[in-house]
């Protein structure tokens, strides 16, 4: 059967790991794996990672990944208003379900 999806809306590439909400066979989120790979491949002594608490990955998961890659120098967080998408209930499947304040975390890592 032929698809009736618009041609101009078809994805030509694999979806972003940051949009994927399913865990892999090892139970890890693709976003966490992607961040770990990016940090491993980055040719920098220091890395600052900014990540929202409204994302699928938790601050603890990111903290663990960063500790495996070097020394965590500092972690800052700021509270800010949630994006309008956070109020759309059909997105609950892929959003972090924590009913906490919306925070942006900044991790400062010195790579090993």
C-alpha cells in the first residue's frame, strides 16, 4: 500500500537521538548515549553541557556519564518557566514525568 504522507515532510535521515523516547536493549536512553559519545570524541580539555530537567535524561544520568569521562568541576542550575509544549498532555509519553520546577543544568567537565 502506498503511503499518503506528504513527500516534503518525509524524514530523509535517522531521527535525532535527542527526540527518541525509547530505551535501547541495555535500558539506556539514546540521548544519554549520544552525549557520552560526543564528550568522548570532543577534542577539548573543558566541556560545558547545558541540559533541561524537562528532557528524558535525568540530571543524575548525565552526572554519571560526565563522571565517567573526567572530573566534574561544577554544576549550576537555574529555574525557568516551562515551555508551552510541557502543558500539552499528549506529550507525556516522551517527556520527563517529574512534577518539579523546570531547571536548566550547566555541567562543567574537565576531561581526563
